[in-house]
C-alpha cells in the first residue's frame, strides 16, 4: 500500500530544521567548548560547510527517487542489496540514537523544571510521539511547525538580547586547542546536521517532491547553520569557561546571565520543545527504514505494513519507538559519537552514490534537482567528511566498524535462513557494464526508476501511453534509404492492420511524395489515413546512422509512424500534439541516441513531459 502525500514546503522545512535545532544547540555547545573554546563557532560553520556536498547530493537523490527509506533506497539501487541492507540498518540505528539523544537532553531540562523522573517523562513523550506518527504524518507535520516556530522565536530573542551582554574576556583564547581541536569538534558536533537526512526518508509522503525537498533542505541548512553560529557565539561570550565547559544546559545558563531567572525558564522550555521536535522528526524519519527494508525482503515483510485507516507504517513506527526507549539508557558521549559517525558515513556514501548514478548513465535516473559543480563538490564532500570522521577519534571508528560488521552478519544470516535470492540490479553494475562493454544487466532497474518517476510526477496513463506500451519499435544500426525504411515498417505493421503489404507501402510512399513528413533534420512523423473504423497504431523507429527523407532532412534518427482510420482523426491530432511536446525537451535527441535498446526508447516516450488527457 502506498503512503499518502501530505507534506508541503513548510512541513519539510520544519521537519528538517526541527530535527537539527535540539541537542546541537541546547546540549553540545558546552561539551564542544571544552574541546575547542570559542572556536566552536568555526567548528559549527565548518561542519555546516562539510554538510553542503552531502545535502546537495541528498537533495538530488531525493528529487530523483522520492521513496520511503531515503538513503537506504538510494544506496541499495546504487551499490547493491548487501551494502544497502547494512546501510539501512545502521542509518536506522543512528537516527533512532539521535532521537534517543534528544530525549536524554529533555531529561537534563526536566530536572530543572520539575521534580520527577526524567527517564519516565522521556519514555512517556516517546510513546506520545509514536502515537502521533501512527495517527498520520500530516498531524505530525503540523506539530513540527508549531514546535519549530516557537523554538526559533525564543532563540532569536536570546541572540538579540545576548549580544549586548557579551564580555570580550570570555572569548579569549579563541582557539584553545588549535586547528586540530576545531576539526575534531566539527566531527563531534556533526550530528547537529543529521536532521538534513530525515526529510529524505519521508520523501514518499511529500507533495511535489522534486521541487519541495531540495528547496526545503537548502533553506533549512542555511538558516539553521547561521542560527548555530550566532547562538554559540553569544553563549561563549556571556558565560565563563568554567561554567560553560561543564554545562549540559548552556543556552539556559546563558539566558540566566542577561535575562534572569525568567529568561532561563523560557529557554529551558524552548529546549524541551526543541528536543520534542527532534524526537518527533526522528521517529517520523527513522521508522521508514525498517519499512523500506521490509518492502525489499531484507527484514520481515510485516514491517512494511501500512495502516489502512491512517496510511502510516504503524508497525515500523512502534518498533522504532521501543528501540529509542532502550537506547536512552546508553551513555551520552557514546550516543553522540556513534550517531555522528554514522551520519558522516551517510554523507560520504551519498556523494559516492551521485557519482556512480551519473557515470552509469542510467536513462531513467532523472532528478528534478541536480547538484551543481559535479563531480568536484562530491569529491570535496568525500574527502572532507572522511577527514573529520578520523578526527572524531577511535571510539567513533570502532562503533562504526562494529555496526557495519553487525549489519553484514545480519544480512548474511537473514539471507541464508530465509533463502533470499535477490536479483536486484544496481547502478554499479551498469557502470561496470559501461566500462567493460559486457552484458551484466537487464532492464529491471530502468523499469523500477520509470515507475518511481511516474509516482513522483503523478503521471496517469492515457490512451497514447497505452498505445506506446504495445507499439512496435524498430532499432536500425546502419543507414537506410527511405524506401528500405518503409519496407521494414510495412513488414511490421501489415499483419496487425490486416492490409496487403504492397498497398500499405504505396500509401506511405505517396504520402511522402506529396510532402515530406520530416519536421527537422533528424525527426520525421509519417502519418497516413486508411479505410476502416477504430484503427490507430504507432510504430517508433531509431536509425543511428540516419534515414534520407529529403535534402532538408538527410539524417533522420527518430521516426514516429502513425496509421489510423478516418474516425480516429481527433485522436490522430492529439497523438501528434503529444509527440510534439515530448520532442520539445532539449534532452530528447541526446537521450534518443544514447538509449541502450528498444525498451529504453519506449521509456523516453512514456516519461516525456506532456499534457495527458486521461483517456
């Protein structure tokens, strides 16, 4: 069952921003300041800059394949089911850990406001967020909007009042640990930008995902990155090192300096809202990974179940909630480093996926948004994120290694026990095929991507689509004369039209002598009217070396042959209009000549942008 598309641009922005504005601002500045001093501002800026390549690559992938499971889906279709399964499991683990981290953060602020068990409150809130997500993503999205606007308003107030309270002596020394500490801290707080990944996992539930997802991600990164830098600078300037380095509630402590007790309470409430926002977004995003794994058969199929009433993956959401409640018992530093390490790996693999997908030249890989400066921005992302991954320290690398090995072991055991024999194609095979010129693939990945595009663009098949799906396609390698070409057409169409081949050939030649049907130097649309009723057929042809139609069209590569009875005249005109709209695409001729075979040619027509009549 399909998920319902209900999220708009505001929802996407608030899911992404709300997932970032939590622990990244309300807990980590104190821990980060202890490592790098006031230079944490540079660390946050550096981490944001390093997130740009991954974010742009994620935006491209999400616009091309807006499916539940986000990175898992992309990696599986790029590097294969083994890598994809491992990656889906550890990314689910990381995003769930980030949600647990948010709920642990709530514990620190709950103690400030109420005399109650922090763990109990966090677990109860987790149950509430799970319930909200099960009831519907629209309600969850609306909750995000309220939470994010409340949090941002409080932080803007904090920044505005805090600048006048900054003491210069608190900012010195600026970089107490040197450049190494700045980079290590950037890796440590990289988890703050993990929220960028969350919207990709719910891409299947976004309206107009090709436009809204990239736009929402870019706006979120820029606005939240600036907010990080401003808030951490103010906090470092108003608090003494001795207080800031040992605080798990740095923003509230800072507010207390220049806004008094009431300011401390307001920012503590804002922190609780921020952690609530991050936890809600985390449950929403991470729960789509088990669902996607279940769809592909790499986890039990029941995890892919969608509630008939609410149209949400209810079982996957509940499983994720249970895991988050258990994860809250882990040590805070381990949570941060493990989550950061996996999120950095996600950005690296996202950049690798873009390179493989583009170089594989998959015809039906058609992102609505393309990351600029390819491939340099992806290479920069791989190198930069790889560097800070090693700078985080051995604990993160060991945790990441354990997760990867555990995922591989699970994949191997689950595949053996359940006797999974997947024949799924992936883009890497297409790239190897292109380099080695060996046949390694069929058309199944292209078919899957075709269906994804249809869902993304809300393409509803009309009569023209159905005719093209069943039409004959001729792919001619060598140059042929016009009469030779029409002879091949007649050989294919005469039987289905129940006509004498000689008579049909004569009709085509007479039509061409009356006036050339070549519209451009490389495109022709021969069309004739025959006797009978309810008859309409299309034959499509490509000739790589060209067909000589006339002096003005000596090298025709694309031919659409239309044959219909007089009563189909109206549809005949609609078919001509549909073809005209398809060939207007400035990529048409390039795609036509690069298409790998008949089915690839068919896909170019079926996925062409045009008006559909729903007939």
